C-alpha cells in the first residue's frame, strides 16, 4: 500500500484474521482445525473507497470476508455504465460461489467505504470445503435464499428511480443487519448519506434530499448515522410505485 493509503487505513482499526472469521456466520460450521487452516493461509487487506477489489472476468483466486466497511458488486451494461447488483457488509463472504465452481468472477467488486477484508486463497478454502460436510450444508442453506431475496432488489438498483434505489439499499441492509420490532427495522451499521448514495448509485445531494423527505414523512429516522425504518410497509410501497 502507498503511504497515503496506509495513513487512511490507520484511521480504521485493523481487525484480526480470527475476528473476521468469527464474525462470518457462514463459517460457523468449520472446526477449530479448519479455522486454523484459513487463518494461517489468509491475510488482511485494505481498500480505500472506490477501489476495485477484482474485475468481472478475473480468475477467482480468492474469496473475501468483509471485516469493516462495505463492498458493492457491479455489472457493466451495454451503455458502459456499472450498476450495483449486490451489497456486501461486515461478516459477509463474497466471491465464494465462483471459487467453488472454479469459474471467473461474474461481477466486479468495489469498495463503497474504506474497507478491511480477509483474503482467503481459493486453494485454502477448497481444502476446508471438501473436508467439511457441515460447511457445504451451511452454504446451501444460507446462500440460496439470500440470492433469491436479493434478486428483486437488484432489479430496482439497476433500473429504478433514485427513491427506489435508496429504498432497495435500506432493505438490503435490513436483510443482513436489521433489528425488527413491529413495523420498525433498525439497521445495526452506521452509514453516512454519502455511503448510502454510493451503494444506490445516486449523488449525495439526491440521497440527502430523499432521506430528509422520508424523515419528515415519518418513514425513517437517523441517530448517529444509524438509520431506523419507522414504517416498513410504507417504505416498501416506494418500491412498488
């Protein structure tokens, strides 16, 4: 890393490899010995906001557990634009299916925020994967439903209005980090308007305008960068407009 990037990385505490793996619920099924293999052969990496982690079509030589920050997976369109197809945050593992299937990455991975992530070489992961029936079962049970639930939201992120894209981002985050109480959903990760705008593919000005209106209308609230969806049915209606 350059001196400038190192200085930026120093502003976010470097997580340990063990902490990254323990935060990944997908790896709860691995044994202590299998975890030791992953720790020994992986390393922590840092990406500044906007940095590309890998390009679509690149060999899937590693998968990554996000320790801090967020990544977005993007796909190029015929017009040359990059549209967001998925959002990956702390505790989530990305690049896994391509690694298992031995195919190139289908999407480009880009850091939405300053991000620490654990790079796990495909050779190390596959060693553990082939030896662990519980891990295989965990992957099937976890990854399939997430992909199905995310599909409709990804359609909104690629084709919807600014309001639809921002709402889609909030519900995607709620899927992984939400704490639900009645019609309220508290997103358990702090995010700035700029970061939400980056995920939604909108400007920070548009994001501020849209979310300020939603606050006035009683759809959301924000406290120390933690967003709470106050009325999930009404916000879901934005996705149907």
